[in-house]
C-alpha cells in the first residue's frame, strides 16, 4: 500500500513536471507565433517622409523612426525587421531594389505604392502653381493612368512579392484624402481643386484595393483614420505646402503616422 502511494505521488510529480514543460513549450510557441519576420516596403508614405527623425544611414530614402513600420516593430518586437521603403519609390523601384529581404520565412509584409507612378508630385505641383483648369486637367490625366497602366504595374509588384515571400501575410495600405472640404483654409487651392484631389485619392485607392484583393492581399484603408485630420482641418495630420522642406509637403506628420497609419496597420497585420 505504501509503495502504491509512493508510486502515485511520483507519477503526480512527473505529470506536473510534464504539464509545466508543456505549458512552457506552448508559451514559447505562442511567443514565436507573435514574433513574425516583418518586411516593410514601399514609397515615402511608408518610409516616413514628413515625420522627421530620419535615419541618416537611409540617405535619400528618408526612413524615419516615426514611420508606422518602425513604430509597429518597436511595439511588437518581430523576430526580424527589414525596412526597405524609400522616398520617391515607384512600383519598378520596389521590384528592383526593395525585395531582397523577402524569403519563404517572411511572415508579414507592408506596402504603400502607386502614388508616384500616377504622378502624385506633379499633380500637386501643377495644382499649387498653375490655374484651376490646368490642375483639373492634370488630375484627369492621372486618373486615366490609373485606369490604363497602373493595374499592370501593381500586378508586377504583387506577383514579385509572392514569388519570394510565399507564405507571407501582405498588407497593402492606401492613401488618405488630403483636404477637409469647407475647412479652415482661406487661401491656396480652390474648393473645386481640393475636391478633385480628394476624389483622385479615392480613385487610386479603389484601383489599388482591387489589385490587392485579386492577389489575396489585405487592403487597409486609412481614409477613415485621417477623417477630421486633413489639411484645412483644425488638427491636420498632413503637411500642406512646406516651403522650408518641399519634399515633406503633402505627407503625413509624425501624428499622422502614429495616429493614422499605425493603428490601421496594426488592425490588419
């Protein structure tokens, strides 16, 4: 009888130890599952132009520690984090120069791209410096490009990502509307120009969302997050024309990255 009790006691100790180890293994596995290999691709909206605090090693790519990819990585401690997004990048630049960190082990990819292909900078330059008619004509040209050419270019990028990161969850983020209509701006662009620019942003997002969905990617819409924080609002998260640093014009501020892009990406990741 005594031996039976000793055996039972020993068995319970072994069972407890086994459960403890199993629990530790489960916790370790859960931690690994929550620590993905993350690669951040894209243009200036992903590199963080406008947010300041740029990494000098990134040169003209202007990657900021205040950009949503860096903020997400700081909050979630991914197993690996590769940040290759670059200011001014077009679809071809992403394909040619940003995909090296991707591989079969990559778990998570983020991306903003397409605005530069559609001529965003030239649209805004035309609208700021030329007439309303010239502005509207340039916007119409950009919309035509989105219809005719951009879908194929997005397909090329999305296909190249999947070829390297075969199992990754890919989040494609959109662009915000730029202006609060009827807001506090009393000078600058006309209300018609502002409305046309907003509509063009929606048009680009719609086209991008369609291509992302067709590739099985998640499209993350940031427009709702920026509502109430557009240019001409009382608390803008976007720079207007910034003559002291023209390259930051029409880009998210640090608050736009942390309050707009970051929560949207976090929800989609």
